[in-house]
C-alpha cells in the first residue's frame, strides 16, 4: 500500500500545482485515488473524462480561457508540456516539461486557465489521462494552435525551436 501527500506542490509556472496521489495496491490490483472535494487544490466539479493517447501520438496545443484542468495518468506514461504566455503572470515565458504516470509519477496536475499545454504518449502501449475539469466543456472557451507553432518555444520532434 502506498500513501501520498495530498498537499499541492508548486511548479515552475504560476498557478500550476502537483500533488502526490494515493495508490492502494495488493496482489489483486490497485485502487487509484485522483481527487477529493476536501483536497487543498479542489475548486468545483464540472465534468470528468478520459483521453486515450496512442504510442507516439501527441495532443497539443490547447489553452482554456476560464476552465481549470485537473489531470492524472492512471495508465501508461505521458510527457506533459506547459507554456505560460499570460501577460499578468510572474512566470511569463516559462516552459515546463513533466513525465506523468505510474508507478513513480502518479500525481494530480492542476493547470489554471491561460496556460498552454500538450501531452504525448511515451510508452509502447496507449496511455490514459483523466481530466476532472472545474466546468463542463465549451468549445468556444478554449483555443488551439498547431503542434509546432512558433508561438510556443517547444518542438515535439526534439529539434530546437
């Protein structure tokens, strides 16, 4: 059985937090905690969905104007990249790259509105990302930009921008 620290950990980008998640394991399998209403970084429930990411696939770039993303990776491994270009942010221009997934990086990641993010599958099998957002999906509330848009100083193919 593994316990986790539910207290948020501040990241390199203003407003982004990480928190360790509890995994209760035995020979039959695991119970994987994700979010509780009494977690320090919980605001409200809007909708919960899963995003499957095929090996080698990348889903990027997106940012929400009002919605907060609350993510975890219970199956597989993903690379999560975030970029802050918010004018009012003290971390404007910061880029952060994380590897998320079990067993050693089972974390809850909270991404506030206005931060660009994208993710890609790192393993040979599909990864599953769960998002427990604080409001229901509204296609008019978010923005997308192309995978290698020059606005974001990151290249998924590993080349220097």
